[in-house]
C-alpha cells in the first residue's frame, strides 16, 4: 500500500544537520556548491548552505574521503528520492525520524539513501 505524507522542510533539514554535523563525518566531504544561475549565497540570503541550498534550486557536490564512490549531487530531487528509499529500505530509521526520535545515525542513513540509494558506509 502506498501512503503519501507531507513533511515540513525544516524536518528534512534536521536530518541533513544530523548527517553533516555528526552522523556522516566519518565518510563525507563537500566538494562543491552549485547556486541557481545568477545567484550567490548573499543574494539568496542563505545562512547554512549545507542545509538550505538544495531547497533553493541549488545543490551540493558530495564525495567520500577516499573518492571511492565518486562525487554525487545532493539536490531536491535526490532528497525526495532519499526519503522514499529510507522509508522502503530502512523503515526503522524512517519511523524514528517521523516520531522525532532521529539522531546522527538516522541522518547518516538518510544522506546515504539520497546519494547512493542504500547504506554503503557503517
């Protein structure tokens, strides 16, 4: 059965924060930032690029420390895909997030789902 839910952008940014500021620190590196054409951090009024840019028409270029997985693009499309994958493949983590019981591990699983379609590290 397919169920559709609506989630606030802030809750998704919380997941990214869990990943970027804790859960995924052992493997990820941000190799680049892509702004919408003609825009800059200042013109968009972005305070936290790693959390906000994908929701404003931009993206992050994310790789791993060793370069084994190659660079991946984290944009809104990847985020939506990552949420679906986490819900289907990792329902315990998805449930933790929905129940606001998410942590660094939940964020790490989410980021890996967005970029790789599965948990590759950890």
